[in-house]
C-alpha cells in the first residue's frame, strides 16, 4: 500500500529531457534542505549512467538521491513497485525533517505518485509477452494497438501505438484480471501538499541543448558503457537496452550504422521523445508553476518555493 501523504509537502520538478531539471533540483535542495527522489524510468537501471544522464557521484554526494540504480538492466521495475518505493521514500525523507523533491521526466511515474493511482499488481507473464511481441513484429504495432482498443478503449486512447511495451503491459493486465487496466487504475489522492514546478524553454534552444548533451555523452564514454553492458551479458533485446542512446549505439556496435549515423539517430529520437513528454506536461496545465529556464532569473521561482514551504498548512 502506498503511504498516506497527508500533511507532507512535496515539491515536484518536471519537464522534458535536457531542460535542466538536475541542476535546478541541486540548487533548490541546497537552499531548502531537500532530497531528490528520481522519477526517471531509465535511471532505475544499474550500470546505465552516461546515456541516462544520472546525477554524477559528486552531485549525489552533495544532495542525497533516491530511486537511482534500483535494478539490474535485465530486471524489471513495474509502475506499481516504483509507486510504492517512491511513496515510502517521500514519507521517510519528510519524517527526517527534509524536503522530498520528486524530480524527473517520466510523466507516468510523476502522475502515479502525485495523483495516487491504484496500479494493478500483476506479475509479468513472459510467455504471453513473447507471443505479443512476435505479433507486433509480424503484423505491426498498429495491429496490436487495435486489439487493445477492442478490450480497453480508454487505455488505447492514452497509450501511443508505437509504445509497444506499454500496449503489451495493458493487454497482459487485461488477460490476467479480465478487466481493463484503465478501470483498475483509479485514483486515491495521497493528500500531499504539492507544488509542481515545470521547466520549459524555447524549442530551438532545447534542441540545441539536446545535441550538445548527446555529444557530451559520447565524449564521456557512452560507446564504452554500452559495450561494457553487452560484455557483461546484457543482451540488446532487453527492454532496458532499447532506451534512447543505448539502442542506437547498439546498432553501431553491431555494424548496422556508422557512429555518425547512430549519433544523428539519437538526436532525432530524443527530439521526438521531448514532443511525447510534453503530452504529460502541457504548458497550459494550470496545476504546474512554469519556469522559463532561458529567461535566466530564477528568483521568482525560489520565492514561489519559499512561499509554498512557509504557507499555513
């Protein structure tokens, strides 16, 4: 069961990849005695550091970080498990008199925690998954999505057909429980006093940041990181290895594309990923306090956080 958050002040920092969530969270954590609870579905994997842009060891020494390096790349962390870990960690951080800060770009994680989704606890069914994955390859992901639309139209509407993993998960839950995942995913508000801060910047500048970040990842040893994971027995077919950056470097290491082509693919796919992220964090969402990173002045944001923390309960 998720812990009740009644009375706990929770600061969430959301926004697209490369917008600057890590640097802002470090600054706010040092100002307001905070600890970071990661809401990033790729940073949960051990040994996948460069391509997921984890906070560095020095940054983690400066501010405690939680829910990073939770499972090995061949392990699985379900949404229900993540939600349980996050709510427990938020309660622990608050109990120590510190400010819990939920930080990350995985909208599904952020909303499950802050909105109190009741996520079905259905263990993976490897045989069913393999069968559905085969169908997706043979008939195309649209055919699989159409099947989901038949049994759970609401989930099909919410899940992108290209996100085969989530389509399969919804079908798996339906097969196990005989009920649509959308019906099971009710919401029980956890009662947090929540301030949700969204970081944004003009799209052209964000894309330039993404390009620079990808180049930096390469300089930091992304190719060697992927090569090392494979050498340790983590196959290219693992869901973790389909992550942005890892998939494309894998194509390069298998000789399917040149390094230049792999880098161009990472940049292009990251831009597309950003557009998907904005479906979770919409600029017209009134529940989010939006901060333009490029505007340069973060004084109003700091004052907003200060007011939130000192306001009457």
